[in-house]
């Protein structure tokens, strides 16, 4: 092992490897900060440049772009309510209200610190637990995925605000619209109304931009006579050590959630962020402040989001199975260089694996340095008057929505969901349940139907293993706590005296 490590150090200790890793993170942060330009797109565009590079240099460049993009999406989410990446959509819930209060720098700092810590935990998990977690991943099939996603849907109650009914209506609309497009199991089209542009379903990025960014612009225009400009971001708005300590439990919990969910192929960062956020809200003494500008909410969302960054590599390296779309692109980089991830890679190229592990282990430090520099430039956006800011944001939104598929239809989707989001904002219907249901709906349906095909229609498949039993228990526990909290919240109101009845008694 000592000999392998020395060979790995020789492979890694090259100025080009360090430049590739740091440059990739910088590229990822900038691209992630542009609404609509996802980390998947950034990694895919970077891939051709790695063909002439040595394997370690090229793969470290792609990993840097991936990690930088995951964090970079939180910047516009916090500053202008336009998530740069789908996984950053959870950071909007508390990050943007903090920016409106003049604490954009504090929110961005906490997002960075939580991201770097979660990334470090994820990297260490990849290095130390790759064998064990890979064995755990092989235990997950469609039934286990179904129970996991079903449990994740209980998050909807946590982000529904004061009205559970409005939250469930929002989630129902999200589930309904998630069914639009081609049915991958039977090949039939659903709710396309003869429009070929809908066969692939509603594009997620235009929907995301429309649901969050456009309503804020419309609302700002509607209230232009009430507000002159956004709250300024004072120079002293920084996250302190005390802030980090108060959020540490949620950050650590979110990191572990991200590691576990990231290791399961097909789950991704967005569900992980919302599960982490929900757990932080459930356990926090300040749960009533969540959604109104709670720093712990930003920390939990970013920890869950970035906790997947390293663990998505676990099924790729150990089993040769991409954990998500980005690792599928990285798999392409391995194969271009004549490498096939899986057990044989550890036997035949262990020095290369160790070299990658060395680079991955220091990527969190590079992310901290580059992210801190990015915050210094980006945080001043919060103090730009809306009359200048909103047109620029609108241009970026149009660019981001169009760039996904180079389709004008996606612009129509963005505009339609922009008006829908504005109506939801005015009617106090939360948009987060809609988004969660839209993300998890297709996963829930596919795993449910695949399970029934496996069991020939028998529902007993959903209790076939200890993993399904654990998730069913967590689901019932979560629902029970939700009902208890809801009843406890209504009890004080019921105990208040009726003022009209008091007047009648006095009369």
C-alpha cells in the first residue's frame, strides 16, 4: 500500500493537476451562478477538452467543474431567487429572505461553509467507505427506491407553511404535471395534446426558473411604488464562528444524508437537499422561522446538496454504475482514456485511483478559497436597485431557459410557469411542495411500476427487505410527528376566548 501511495503522489504532484482541479472549481462556480447553466451542462462542455490530457488531469478537471457547479448554484438562489442549478432550489427558501433583510453576505458565507464541510465529509466517505457503501447500494432495487422516495415526499408537510391544504394542492399540481410526456414503460404519450415538444415532458430548468425567478420580477414590478430598492448588504454581514456552531448539527446531519442518498444511483442532489432541510426544520427550536430567513435552513440545504458530490462517485468507481447524469459524463472520460470503472480498476490501476483520491481530498480547500473570492464579488448584487437588476436577471433567465435544449418552446414553458408562480405567490400557495412533487413524482411512479412488474402485481414486494421496513417506519414516524405538530399548533388558537362571545356575555 505504501508503494501504491508513493506512485499516486508521483502521479498527482504535477502543477497541471493542481491547475486543472482549481480551474475546474472556478469554472463550475461561475457557470453554476448563471441561472439555467447546470453543472451537468458545464461538465459536458468541458469533456472534449480532456481528451488530450493525461487521465488524472482530465478527470480532476471534470470533478472540479462538478463540485464548483454544485456550490455555484446557491449564489443566484440566495441573491435573486433564481437557482443556478436544480439542487440549489431548496436554498431559495431561506437564502433569499435573508438577502432581502440585508444579510446576503451572511447567507452566502454559511452556504459556502456548509458546502465545503459537506463536500469534505462526502470525499472522506468516498475514500474510506467506498467498498461498504457500494455493497449497500447493491441492496437497493425498485422497491427500496420506492419506499425511500415515498418517505421523502413527507417533506411536503414541512415546507407547506401555515396551510397544509395549500401545500397539498401545490404538491398535487406538481405530481400531475410530472406525468406529462412519454410513458417510458408502455411507450404511450400522456397529456401531450398532440404537441411533439411535450413528448419529453416539461423541461425542468425552464420550469424552475419560471417558478422562482419570474414571479419575483413580476412581484417587484407590481410593488414598484412601495419599494425603492432591495435591502442593502452591509459590510459587516458575515457568517461568524458562532453561526457555524449553531448550525453544525444540521450541517453534519445533512452531510450524512447527502452521502447516503448520493450513493444511490438516480437520486441526486435536489431530494437530498430537501430531506436535509426537512430534518433540520423538524429538529430545530427555531422551526417557525424556516422559510422566513433562517440561517440554519440555508446551511441544511447546502449540506444536503453538496453531500452527494463525492458519494455519487462510489457506484461509479466501485461498480462501474454512474450515480447520476454528471457521473455518466465522467464515465465517458474514463472510457476515452481506456479505463473501465469497476472492481478491475482497483486491481489494475490502483495508483490512479489513489491519485484521484488525493485530488478529491484537497478539492474542499480549493472550493473554500475560490468560493470566498466569488462571494466577495457576487454579494454586492443584493444592493443593486431593482430597476437595474431585474432586466439583467430577466435576460439571464431567458438565456438559461433557451440554452438547455435550444428550444423556443422552453421559453413558453418558463413564461407560463412564471405567471403560475406569480399567482401562487399572490394566493399564498407555497411553490416548494410543487417543486418537490415534480422532482420526486417520476422517480416514485417508475420505481412503483417496476416493482409491480417484478412481483407480477404483488404488493408484498414493498416489504421484502429490512431496508423497506426502515423507510416505512420512518414514513409513519414522520407523518405522526406532522399530525402531532399540526394539532399542537391549532390548540393554542382553539384555547383563545371568542371575543364576540365575550361581548355577548358582558351584554
